[in-house]
C-alpha cells in the first residue's frame, strides 16, 4: 500500500461520508475536547472503543488503523517511561529494579495519555479519510465565515489548507521515488550507522524541496492563467444543509463534552 493511500480520501459509500462537513468538524472538536478533559480511565477507554467502532462503520481498512497505531508505538513507549518511571513518587513505588522505580499511579497516567493521543490521532484520521479535501475546505470556510467581517482572509487560508492536503500525499510519493532511486545507486539511509543514515537523508530532502517549489510554481501559473482572483465573483458548487443525522452527531458530541466536563 502506497503512502498516499494513508493520506487521501477514498470513497467507500459509508454513512460518515454523507454527513455534513460542518457537523464532522464540530463533532471532531467537541470529542477531542472531551478526550482532553476526561480524567477517568474508564471514560477514556470507552471513548477510544467508540472511535474504533466508528472506524469500522466508516468501512476503513483495519490494516491502516493497525499501521497508524504501530507508527506511534515509540511515542507511546516514551510516554509510558516518562510517566511511570521518571515522574515516580517515592511514596507510590509499585515495582523497583535497583534505581528504577515504577509507580502504579504513573503507569495509569501513562496509559491514559497514550489513550488520549491514540484517540486524537484516530479522530483526525476519521475526519480526513471520510471527507474529501474540497468538501472539508468548504465546510471549514463556512464555519469560519463570521471571521470575514473582521477582514480576515478566511478564503485564502482555507485554500492554502486544501492545497496542503493535496500536496502531502504527492510529496510522500515523490520521496518514495527518490528513496528507491538512491537505493538503486547504492545510497539511501538504510545502511551503516546512525550518523551515516542521517547523512543519507539530506541528499533526498534537497531534490524533494526543489520539486515542491517547482510544483507550487506550476500551480500558481495555472491559477493565474485561469484568472483566479480569490473569493470575489465565486459561487459555491454545493449547498449544504443539516439533516437529522447531522443534528444527531452534533447533539451526541455536545452531550459527551458536557458529561465529561460535569463528571
């Protein structure tokens, strides 16, 4: 599976894809706030399980979810070590190996932080992989529309966000091509020690940097040739209206945040 498949929206005709993008963005913010505010391990675990169930309802591949969590394993491990070992209270020592003290409270706090990180990553992955970049940008622009009264460049900022979403998988594919080319020539960063591997990354970053600038220049020329002048004179292609499912998603997310805040 290519790197771009992890970052691009792939239509699977699930119920989540038919939700209003504004409802999905608001629900993501509310559930993310709930994950940050929850201090009970049972609540955090329950919310993470619910997000995993939603992943299944979105018909997204489970292998992608597994690889996403495995890519964070080193971060999870460092978080556990920091909370359970380095932040140990001598009075709360559970297991001791010489100078290493393992705290029961720190271990529980580390598990909760790992669940919180996994929940946020899973939440953002659900948002990006069930919503096309164009629809996501349109929903974000509609939500930020009140800021236009303050003369803030909302349309331009959202357009940059949409372009970044589209460029990211392209850059991943280009980096993979450069990496394979370097390996075919006997280079790359998969041989030798740590310093040698780190030095092998630099020859691959420079052509990627130059290629990204050239692609941005081509995009700017294409936009100018089509007389792009920002938001002036533009009308939306799609009209979004909240339906019963969108109101339900918003109500459930808001209720979850209120319950967590009141707990």
